[in-house]
């Protein structure tokens, strides 16, 4: 399920793309971030088209779940995007602490704008992390 909404009035807001298979979490993030002045313009429940979605919207930030159904995992989608756009800021969210090691042991992610957050995530922490990544 992909839903796109483009609003020309929001051009000054930072655009965010969320890829999360749990609809309730996706909607929670979206509502919270929209209320905090961001513009969530693209959402998806799989990462199968993540690179195309990124290229259609060029968001300022991607929130990407690690464990997704479909052809691509969140990590594989992040690699696709970062291969073509190495400065893309990405927050990877997961409930699995072992993913920290997976990312830190993968040289591909060295010097990339990728931050891992462990679920459950406090919404204020998500907002702070987005602002921190966008300020780099």
C-alpha cells in the first residue's frame, strides 16, 4: 500500500518518507511528524519500490523499518538508495538489537547518514533524531 500526497504549500517543510509494514506505527509516526511541522509525503508498507519512491519525492529523510515483507528488507532498501544517493539521511527502526552489529560490521554503512533506533521508539526521540540528522 503506497500513498502519495504532494502539497505545494508544504515546500518549506522537511519532507519525510516512511516505510513501515505495521500500519498503526506508520500512522502514528506520520500524524506525530505532520503535527511537528514535517511533511510526510510518501508512505509504503514494503520496500520493494523504495528507490523509485525516493526518486519520485526526494524526501529530506527516510524512516525505514528493518524487518519488512516483500522482496527487499529495510537494510537492502537502504543500500539501494545509499548506493545512488550516498548522503541520503536514513533512520532504520527495528526491534532486534542484533541489527546494531549487522550495521556496524558492514563497511558499506561507514560514513553514511544512517542511525538505528530500537523499538519501541519514543516519538520525541524520533523527532530529535530526525532534526539531528537533518542538521548534518
